[in-house]
C-alpha cells in the first residue's frame, strides 16, 4: 500500500531529515480517486520536494521511498519508463530522461551517462 502525503511545507518538514535520500513521485488524484503521477525524481528528498512547492512541478500529493543513490537511480528510471512523459503518451511533466551516472546505462533503455 502506497502512502500519499499532501505536498506542502509542513508535511515535507515533518517527513524528512535534512539528508534523507531517495525517490519520490509528485501527482494528484483524478475524480475517480486514481493517482496520476506528474513528476518523478530522486535526490535529497527534503530539498527536492521543497523546490517543488513553488516550481512548475508543484501538485497536490507526493509519495516517496528512502534508499541509496544507486537504488534510487534504478528506480527513477523504472518510474520514468512506467509512467512515461506526456510526449510519449504518459502523464509526467519530466522533460528529459533521468540523469544517468557517468559510465552507467539505464536498464530500461539505451540512455547512457556522460
Ligand atoms: Zn531509460
């Protein structure tokens, strides 16, 4: 069961310590209660989600998982390819493929780090 949190300053500050690292998905629920993801990302969770309070990727809800940088990179690629950007028929506002570490490759497509 996935927990959803309201995307606001209070929740973000309550949920995370300063250096918690992991993946997150921002989105909202449609009129049928289905979660619609609109942005996927990874990084220092408190910092990233605080940015999204005021940037173009702001939305109603978020969900997250804390994990290592390596695991977070893999999961971000999965989220990106599962939910897909709007340009590929999905719902994500992500404009580019998640950054790939130098010398590594996305396990879902041929995107390489540089
Ligand atoms: Zn990929």
